[in-house]
C-alpha cells in the first residue's frame, strides 16, 4: 500500500510529465514564479529527465524583496494589495515573462500555514496567475483558491498540482475567474 507521500509524488510526477509532453508538442517553453510552494513546481518539472527543452526558469520569490528584485513586482502593488493578492500574482506572472524566454508562465503566492493567516486572508488561500507571451495582459488568468485544509504540506502539494495543471496547453483559453474553494484531503 502506498503512503500518502508516495501517492502525492506519483500524482505530481504524472502531471509534470504530461505538462512537459504537452508543451513540447506545442513547441513551447514554460517558467514559474513560486512563493508559498518554494520551488515545488520547478522541482516537479525538473525531476523529469529531458525537461530542459521545455522548462525555462523557476523563480522562488518567497520574500517581498525577492518579488521586487527578480520579477519587477512594484512596491505600489505590494503595499496596496499585499503579497497574497490577484494583483501580485498577476505582476509575478508578467515578471516571469519579462525575465525569461518562456512562452507560458505561472505564478503562485499564498498562505500555506499553519500560521500567518487572517480573517481576510486565511491559511489555505493561494493565488495563481497564468500568462502567455503576446497575450493582452488584461486577459491573464488569475484566480484565488481557498484550499480547505490547514496542513502546510497538503496545501503546498495541492497548490503545486493546480499550478502544474495551469501550465497545460489546453488551458490557453482561461481568463480571469471567480474565487473557488477546493478540498485538500
């Protein structure tokens, strides 16, 4: 019987392989900016042999300063909306495209817990953005997801899977959407 960690790793690896294959077929390169996942999406992609023809860059921008220095997220956005916001995720995704040769970028910022949450931004809140090179920035996909868990490893795992799925070429038509809540068993 598989442990929870083994099952998580298998699900992650299967999805990462599909992301690489889909983008390879589309002739595209991908890059990510990660805050609360701390490099887990990048690790999932680069754990697959041969990923270098698809994976361009991974930015782990855990701090406010890193978001500003590596991704050009403005202090005005961070001060006005906070590090966990649609505006910040949007700016992170735009920064990935500006600072890499990727064709598609995904950004993740959130509160993995167990502390750090508030009434307005509870533990489990993760914000995603997806941007395509050449796309009108007003059409970047952004979404707030409330994972219904307070377990740090669970939230980070499910955020990693959500971000990997966003990198699939089938999701090119996504546009900004409503907040959603997802179980994170």
